[in-house]
């Protein structure tokens, strides 16, 4: 099938994705996320995007485990529906871009938190845009009392040209953070700085 790039750096382009491409990337995701027959997916991402299609529909088919599909509009209208669904359906794998974690942090109230049980959430992937350490830290602080484990965070990187997944960390390890000089980074150099002196970068490949 044809899968279109996001257009982040130019006009979206059609990428030919073969059956072998899908099988290979699905196997990588299955291993990286530690999926098994008892996994339970929950996806609100649009199915015309590679993260929603490959990660949300094809991965559960490949791994032979159930998945609950939500409309992206549901999250935009009421962001907390996402976490309520994770709690209700006992999801083990769910996630999205950084902005989604930000939204639910901003809409959290003591009354809503009382009803949540996020202890089943095993892989909280974050990708498709810069992963902000402040967002992850705030999310863990707010939803820790609801059973959320910081080790569940899974920053990852991918793109349509590679079917989906390119890199991610080791499951169940709290993401590592380094502070780097943004100017040097634009020159393909990693120059470490002290916390707060420069932009943070959440390492997704350690």
C-alpha cells in the first residue's frame, strides 16, 4: 500500500510499503514493546497515520491480541476519555504524541483521578513530535497515585519511510534525559549542558 509521509520537512510523499516491510517492522515493534497474547491495546490515533495504522491495527493483528479503537475526535473533545478508556479496558499498550500527555495533565481534577486505575499500563509510547521531559515528569507526578509507573514511558522515533518504528529504549527502564546545546545540535553535534541551561532531549535509543 501507499503510506504518505507527514510533510514535516516538505511536501508529503507516497511511500510504497510492502508485505515484507510490514512483517519486519511488526516483529520489531512486538519485540521492543514486549507484547504477548495477553497484551491489550488502546489506540485513539487516526488510522490514516502510520502510528495509528501500523501500531494500532496491524500490530495487534500480528501479535494476536485485542485492541480498543477510539476516535481521535473523542480525545480532542474530551482528552480525559483516553485515560478513562485505558482504565476501563485495562490497556497495557497505548500512547501518542507529547501533546496528548500534555492535554490530560491540564484537564486532570481530583474527582477524575479518583476513578482511574492505570496500573495495567505497561507501555506508554510517545513519538511523532518532540518528547518533552517536563511533560513526562508532570504526567508521572499527577497519575502516579492512579497506579501509573514512570517505567512505562517509552519514547520512540519512527517515520513512514521505514514503515513506522526506527528506535526506542529498553522496556521498563525510566527514560534517560540529557541537556544539549540547540545550536550545536543543528550542526549534527551533541554538546551536553547542565540541566536547565539548554534544551532537554529524551534519549529513545538507550
